[in-house]
């Protein structure tokens, strides 16, 4: 299945948004209290809804969910590695001065 850059971008964006909202919602619901706990539960539910919308919209997006998840993990890992390298360079320069 051949997909354009825009279709893959939207699918990865939605999957990462859903994952982020789910993880942050669980974190807030577990560690929060009162309104923060309620807000965390709402975030987790919204994250699940975004994932479900992405799953059911995969036909309209013309993408394979497996390739999107693979690309999403690849993009995420490469972004983290790039950020860590930049941070190490920054710290090396900072500590040398």
C-alpha cells in the first residue's frame, strides 16, 4: 500500500497524540488528587478515542497501521537520539568553558 507523506504524517501524528494523552492521563490519574485525577482520567479516555478514530480512519488515510506504528517508533527513537546527542554536545561545550 503506497501512501503519501501527508497521509503517513497525519496517521503518525494521531497515533503519537493518542499515546501521549493516554500515558499522561494515566500518570495524572495515578499521582493526582481531586480535579487533577478527574482531568487525568479524561485525558486517558481522549487518548483512547484518538487511537480508535485513527484505527477506523486507516482506510480513509490509505495507510497500513503496522507501517505507521513502525514509522512512528522509528521517528520517536531517532528524535530522542538526536536530542540526547545535542544535549551532550551542549553540556560538553558548557563544561569546557
